[in-house]
């Protein structure tokens, strides 16, 4: 048995891969693969609309929000957000991704710093210590820092919030109406790479500043039903299957309860060990990306070798931070988390 702890592109639910395989040669009686069909034809139109309806249902997205199925990844949104909202804006820096979001936004608009958790990135500064400027058009946060393993423990209120949820969307319960916009790359928790979901208040869509190029313009994308150009049809289809799978698992709240519980089990195993550690403040520990280190770094290569042999794949930490990381996206079975915990115990016994 192989368990894939990749941070992204990440694991897909086995059931979804099986559905894709079953439909590979003949999607819905067309005799073609879904990726061979016109994005404007009736068959794909139904696929697209169904996926949007499922996502709206899973997140109870209010009618006054547009859902865009666009491209370019979260990285492209780092620039699209400031273009569509205008400036100035404030950025909360809690790790690698929010620092990058801030840096790219600063190339487009006037940007202020809300608070900075760096350079250690072990805890999110208290809300009472945040700098907030009422002139800001929006306040940008990163709900889950995929590389540093930090989850934002609370959602600030006040200014219109924009959140990068690339590694947490559908992984825990959220209230969409708390946000002016949410965006996420698909390849962590939603499906194959290529698709970028943007959930954005219609008041923003309707007031995009002049001069924003079509490919990035939320109004243009929305008015065209996300078909201002050929969308990533295969990723859109596959994400739709993932949405239906999440629904069958009991929905987003059920996923969130499960994800919290099993992440806590893994952190407990790390905390109770003599050779592994995690330095992130307990209330800010990610449910999706569990980062950890070996107290003796010389054991790292041996750990990676043996874990790979044991079928526990892609546990190497991001090159920016080193160490280890287990990404526990929705599609990771509970058995994978159990197998990892068992492996940590066994490794400590033999090599600790
Ligand atoms: C992966 C990731 C990104 C970058 O996504 P791309 O699709 O590579 O642009 C941005 N933010 C977060 C939180 C991520 O996890």
C-alpha cells in the first residue's frame, strides 16, 4: 500500500481515480474522453454547471457571490487580487505564501503590513497587535500556510477579507460571507493542477477598475461563465468528481472534524517522541500540512529512505524550510495517517 503525502499536486480520492478510469474512453456515451469535448457543447456545459452547483452546495456559497473557474494558479491571483480590488491593501504575513502574495501585490498597489510572523513563522501575532488601516480596500490572509504548516486560528472581522485557501478549501468548515474573496489552486485539495477557483462577492465583480486585462478581469471571466477562453476542462471535470466525493463523505464540516482529529493524533505522536519535534504554536498548527523536524538532522536521509520503502511517500519538507512534512489533504485515508504514526514509533525505536 502506498500513501502519498505530497504537498501538491497532491493525492486524489481513489474512488475519483476509478471513476475517471471508467469514463476514460467513453464519457457519458460520447465515445470520447471528456477532455476531447468542446467546452461549449451540451455535455461539457452540464459537467461545468454541475461542478459549480456542487461547490456552491458544499460551501453554502450565497447567491451574491460569483464562482470563477479560472487558470494560472494562486500565484496568478497574487496579482489579480490587487488588480481587481484596487489599492491600498493590508497583508498579514504568516509564512512563505503570504509573504509572496504581499511581495507581488506591492508591485501593483500600495501595500501595508498587518503583522509579520517571520522570520521564524511559529505563531500568528495576536489580533490586538495588528496594524489595520481603514483606507485599505481589503485585508489579505492565508488560511493555511502549506510550507510552514500554520493555520490561521481565527478570522479577523472589519475590513473586506481576501483569503488564499489553496491548501485548505473544503478541508474545514468556513463561512463564505466572512470573505470578500477566496481563491485556491486546485492541485492541493480539489483535484489535478490547472484550475483556480475564485469565489468573489458580486459587488467586487461589478466594480473592477478600468484597464484590467481580460484574462485577469473578474467581470469579464464571470460574464463569460469562465469561458472567456478555453478553460482547463479536464481539471474542472475532475474537481467536480472530487466535490461529489466530499459530499458523499458527509460534506465540509465532516471533513473538517476528521481532519482536525487526525492531525492532532499525528502532532501528539510527534510531541511524545524523543526524536521528532514541531515548534509551531499549538493553536496555529495546520490540519493539512504537518511539518516536523528530526532533533538529529543526520537521520533525515535515513528517514526519507526508509519511509519511502515503507510506502509512505513525499514526506520531505519544502526546500525553503527543510525537515519533514506530511500533507493530510482530504483524499488521504485515515489508514495513511495511522501508518505514518506507526512508522514514527518504529523509526524511533530502531534509530532514536
Ligand atoms: C501551492 C500554493 C500556492 C501556489 O499555487 P500555484 O498553483 O503554484 O500558483 C499559493 N498559496 C498557497 C497557500 C499554496 O499552498
